[in-house]
């Protein structure tokens, strides 16, 4: 595994603003043979550290940033059960690259980075970032690495939007695209919740207009934002199964946020305790300004932007596509994924929509590698021709349907 941060010169963002030096932190796995490169795009608060690949997160001469060194959750080998030797994205056969996107806080240029013109962190003076900027920056890095064609681009959640943008922006450079638990755009309900989450950060007195570096950080606002986001990643069924309405144990903490006087009469519930725990861990590893920037990039993304339709946006792509969705995911629904698959079909693109029956919610693409890995491996090896069962057999519920058209019919 190679872990590096490279400087790639000046970069102009879609918003029209520029920075004098774009730095991108990335990890690569396996050996490049000219036609075996796979780009993996991380989700909203993930990092370039997609797999351990036999090494810890702290070894090597190019060690991780302080944020990654202390990080938890997705920041540490977030798809280790999918990427690696002998796994679905097999690093003994493929050259795998994962890049921390601009605007994030794991080594790539973002609000917490130092502005060379002032010697201080950019803060909210950092340019607004879009998913298209992520794609263009990744292309810049791949050019630096000598990769002129990709066997596949794979991404989960907003990383799936990033993968879709590759099919739209650089169709001649990609053979296969795999958006997992993604969609052509975010629906209004999720945009609304993201807006509330951002307000939780910007109304924290410690946010200070984004100029909090070196002082007290807006941890309470970021913690609340994470809790709102985390609820979007779970399903009703998974929350009922994990928590129900149970009260937390006697030793459970209740000091994460101020509480009202009546709180002493009512139980502190398991679900509250879980969200408080997740919030505490998150603020240890992520930057509040980055959360603002990245959620806005996700909310703004629209595959059809600048085109007559989604089909028009995909008209120049001549490769193959595997769309993966999960039945319990209400953040990016199976219906949204089927609409995306239909846009590819209408554009004349060979596409398969693999639907996983799951009650884990949006997090399923991270916590169910046993359901993600097999169809992904099948598709990377053989494309849509790698279907091991017919559509009819898939609908009757075999133990495993490697890649089938959809539960909607085709």
C-alpha cells in the first residue's frame, strides 16, 4: 500500500475561485499494469483509507494526518472487507486508488488547510466545492500517477454520485461504473435534514463564522449535525431491532448535552445513548467546516445539471454499469436507483440493478460486505454478462443472485 499527499499546482473550482496549490491525500493498493486501475470514491465523511491491506493506519514513512491517526468509524479502513487481497476488489489483480476529496479533512486541501497567502487556515475562505470538483481533482491525480484509463469507478453514497460524475464527465476514460446506495440527486427530505444539520453547526457560538482553528471548536453543533445525519443512515426496522424503547443501562452517560429539568424523571434511552456515543467519536475525527462544505456538495449534485435529462448526461458513456441498492435505505431508495438504471438503459448503456433485501438502512453498503462483495466481484470480472441467474430466478429468491437486472423487471 502507498500512502501519499501530493501537490498538483493551482486549481480552479467550479465556483470560479482558485487556490494556488491543490494537495490531495490518497492511498493506492496493488500494482498498476496499464489496464487494471479501479478508483474507489469514499462517502461523505470517509477517507482515502479504504483498506488496511496488511498495514496499520500508523505505519509507513508518509503517516496519516493527525485527524486520521486519531480517527474512528469510516475514517479507518472503511471498506476493508471489500477491498484487499482475494476480496471483491482484489488488490492482487487490480490497482486500486482512493482519494480524499477536496474540502475534506484527511490530508487533502480543505477549510482546515493552511492558506499559503496568509499562513492561516482557510476556514470559510476556502472555495465552495462540488462533486464535479472532486472528479476533476481525481482526474488530476490519476494523470500524475500515469493512469489514463480506469477499469472501473466504484463509490458508495455520495461516493456513488462521484462515480456517476465520472461517467458523465470523462466517459471515454471509464469501462465500468458502480454507484452503490446512490442516486442522481438527493431528495428534498434529505436536503432539508442536511440543512438543519448545518444550522446546528453555524448556530454554535464556537463556530465563530468558521474561524475557530486554534481555539474552542464547535463540537456541540457538529455532534448534533452528526446525530441528525446518523438517523438518516438507519432504518426504522434496524432501530427497532437495536434499541426499541429500552432505557440505557445505569452506567450510561448523560452529560453530552444540557438537559431539561424533567429529564431526571424520564428514562435516558438506548437510542439516545447510541447517538451520543456516535457524536462523541465523530467530533474527535472530523472538521465542522468540512461537514458544511461536503454536505453542500452532496445536496447540490444533480446528474442532469447542464443537460436536457439524465439520459442526455449519460449519452456518451459506452461502458457498463452496476447499480446497487438496499431495500431498507430511505436516504437513497431502491426506487431512485431504478430510475438511475432506467436512465442508463434509455441511453443504450448495458446496466444491471442489483437490489439487496436489507433492513440496515443506508449503512448497509458499509455493514453488509457479504451482500456487497459477491455481485461487485462478479461485475468487475465479467460485466453485466456475469449474471449467474436469470431475472425470474432472481425474483424467486435464490441464496445469492450475483448480478440481476432488478426487482422491478427489465
